[in-house]
C-alpha cells in the first residue's frame, strides 16, 4: 500500500512538472532499473528443438528405464536363490537394530556371510 501511494505521488509530481514546462526531478535509483533491463533481455540460446530429436531422447530414456528394470528383476531372482539362516537374521536384527526385511536383504546380498553383512551395515 505504501508503494502504491509513493508511486501515485511520483506520477503526480511528474504530471505537475510537465504541465508547468519543468523537467521532472531525476530519479535516484534508475541505474538498477537499467541493469535489470539488460539482464532480462539476454537470451543465451535461440536454437529450435525438433520433434524428431525429442522423440529420440524419449525413446532412449524409455529403453534405459526398461533395461534397468530388467537388471533389477534379474538381481532379485539371483538373490531369491540364496538361502540364509534364521539365526543369522535374528542376530543382525538384535545387534544392528534393523528390521527383518533389511537384515534378510543384506544377508542375501553378501551371500549369507554374517561378518561381511554386519561390516557393510556398520560402514554405511
């Protein structure tokens, strides 16, 4: 609200000065406005994006996502084949205060080796 009142006072001063044939009073903060105009008018790159290029990128992203999903599924199949001892899972749960799924997953990733799995959890 204060800015609006200030603006209207400035506009009124300018109108009065023009009506009397006087020059309007110079503004104190014009240099910042000029700098702002130069910055906002800058355009770094005016290259056009072709529809074919966009389609190629989208296709590449989809193929990459599909490949990653297949790799994750294969890794899950490999981990499912590894057997682990219940005692090892319980030991990890009590010592590291982690949930059962986390303990099982870590043990499977380290092929049932408790020491290696515990070391990996400590270093994380």
